C-alpha cells in the first residue's frame, strides 16, 4: 500500500510539473489518508516547521531527530499529546522509519542540509528543506539532480515566496509597472559574521549535546561554549553561510523570480572578506546576469549588501521614504519598485503612481502547497528544488565564494559547475567531508 501510494504521488507530481501555477485555499484532506511526517532538527527553526506542519489537517508527527536532550525535552513539553519517536542519530531514523513516513523536514544548521536531504529523497520521501538549500554550490546541484531523478515533492523553506506581497512584486515587475528593469539592489541589515579569531576551547560539550552528531560532515574539533551551538553557527565557515546565505535565499527570491533569472555570468565581491574561520560582515557583491524579457539590456547587474552597507544614497533619496532594514529595489525605465522584506511592494515616484491599484491575488500557504502536492493534487510548490530552490541557492552561494576573493571578477560556467578564470575559487564549490560522512 505504501509503495503504491508513493508511486501514485510521484506520477501525479511529474504529470503536474509543467502545469501553470494556480492559487489554492487550505489543502484538501482524505479521511483515509494521514501524512506521516518526521523532522530532522526539532528546535530553533525546527520547532516552527513542526508546528506549521501540525497546523495542517491530516498530518501526524511520527518522529524527530535531535542532538540536544534539552531541545528534545522542550519539544515534548510543547506537544504533550503527540506520540512521536525520538532519535539522536538522523541516519537511524531514516533507516528504521522511512517505510512508515511520507515527508521529512530538514531544519538543522546549514552544513547538514545536503546530506540529510539527499538521503531522504533517496528513500523516496518528500522533502521540505530549510534555506539555504545547501551549504555549497555542488550540494545544491546534487539536490536539484536527485529531486529530478526521484520525482519526490520538494519545497525550500522560504515561506515568504508564497506570500501575497512577494507574488505582487513578481506580477508588478512582469506587468511592466515600472518599465524594463535596469538594475536591482538587494540588502539586509543582519551581521552573521565575526571578525574575531576563534577563541580557545572552553571544555567538553554539555552532557545533553551529542557533539559528534552535531558536527556531522564537519571535521572533528573541540567544543567552544557559545561559539557554535546554539545559534552562533551561522557565522562559521564550516557550519553556516553568513548573512548572504542566511537571508539571500529569502530576499533574492522576488527579484530572481520576477526577472526570471538563471545562473549569473560573473560575480565580484567589493566588501568584507572572511577570516580563517568566520564569514565576513559588511559584504557587498555585484552579480551580472544575462538579460531577460523583463530587463532593459542584454545583461543586468544585481547588487547585494549587508550589515552597515546600504544601496546608493542617490536611490534612497529618490524614494523619499524610510528604508526597510531588508528588501530589494528594482530600478526601472519608468520608475522604481521597493519591496521591504515581508512588506507590500510600492512603486515610486508616488505622485506618478498615485492612481495605481494592486491586482487581487488569492492567498497561498507555503506548507499547504507542499502538503497538497504530496497528496497528489495539481499544485506546484513555488520553491521546489528543481526549478527554483536549487538554482537560486547556487546563485546566492556563488556570492559567498566571491567574498574570499575581493575585487576579483569571477566568471561562471554553470554547465561545467566551475569558474573559468580562477582555479583557486573552484576549490570552494564543494567542501571537505569528514570520513564516514561523505555525501551518498
């Protein structure tokens, strides 16, 4: 029964892959069908993913994998009436439970996204993977390829991609409200970097934490209190992806989709540079992409900045408004469009667009879309690995690589998965995996 149902769902998803996107309300449920879900990582973002899945009708939390006993206790307290199995080793969870599961969410630090997501897909499970989809460009390509090979349903955790605000931005750009787009600016105030050197070890890991499992694919090293776990791992080269990796997949999303961009031609970093162990703060990268029907020229520049760096003052002054901490600016031939992260897009100058009326869009929900597709409904998730999440993550992480080579233009060949003018940069397309933790 399980095999037959999964084959049916796979066939339905493949059949709907070329269908246009359309709007849905709450996903329908079958009285005889329960989606059995497991979460890899159960606190932090994992806590939110679990709750969002359980908010949907017909979903049962069957298992979690979590390396910290304190977090396990918290999630049990939060869901006292839910009877789920608990594992510290996610590999054992997949080995023992995969035949009894339908969906997996990967809600761990970035360095574990790929190895977990690939294993889950190879077990035939539908995968909801947190952003960034992976920690390296190579891993993103593998996730894309395996999603295509297995035909499972996938969705990256950029939930605002399904929001009305972001979909309005896409429609306004593609409708030509501010004309053809000449340039785009993408920015975040966050500072997931650290200019200080690695501190000395402060003793053994807490008894509640399985430090070896937390390290996973990364090389063994001493535990340092408050340096990696919890919450600080985003700053570290071996575990996170810095501000660009953390927020780039969110904030690039409307621009990337609206302009229908693909892989960039080249990228150049003119901001902060990582040190030996940590990502930089105050990053700035300039990407060049091939032009599309929505851009003015044969190419278009997209500029990212974070921390204290902001888009050029001349554009901020023209907007004449208080700038959001995060968002994107489209500079068009007929005006500019500002979308603050999680905010309504606004065309400028205001006087010119005072009579503009926003089109009406039906609501969509990121998790509901994922579940509906799992159930075989003709819904295409907006951030599936093949058409969106994989290519977008590759693009974002190319900027992270460029930060290691400030003021150098890196020319990119997407088909070869290589820079054509810098062999040293090619060494960072993938990473070194600890023995026994290599990608399948």
